C-alpha cells in the first residue's frame, strides 16, 4: 500500500531543497521529514537524494519518479478543488501528497 504522506514529503524536499524547508511547508519537524525520506528509500531500494553544498539534490532515479508524482499531485488537487463545497472532500489535505 502506498503512503501518500511519504510521497508528499519527497515532493516538498525536491521543491525546497532541504529537510528544514520541506518541514516548514508541511508544518512538521525536519527530523520527521528525514525519517519519511529514509523510509521511502528503504521501500524503493535506492537513494533519493545526494547532499551538495548544504542542499539536497534528487538522484537520477528520483528524478525519473517526479513527472508521474507531479501528475498524481495535480490530479488530487483538482479533485479537492472540484469537491470543495463538500466538507468530507478534503482529499488533498488529508492525503498530503
């Protein structure tokens, strides 16, 4: 089963370049972001980021995932927008992709 919370953390680390930046956006602790990335790396079986000059850069394998992951994130956001009148429809917020 996919844990969308892990994938959302991945997207934020890619966008922000640091665990701290991703944590700020997601309003959680940077060590929690690090644990989520490590868990996802264990599940996938490869490293997602390399550190250079204090920033995290996606590996080639990570970059290969990003187009599809962005498509899923966009689709979930659109579902949330389309159903915004329904209180139970907070897919984007609940799944945190």
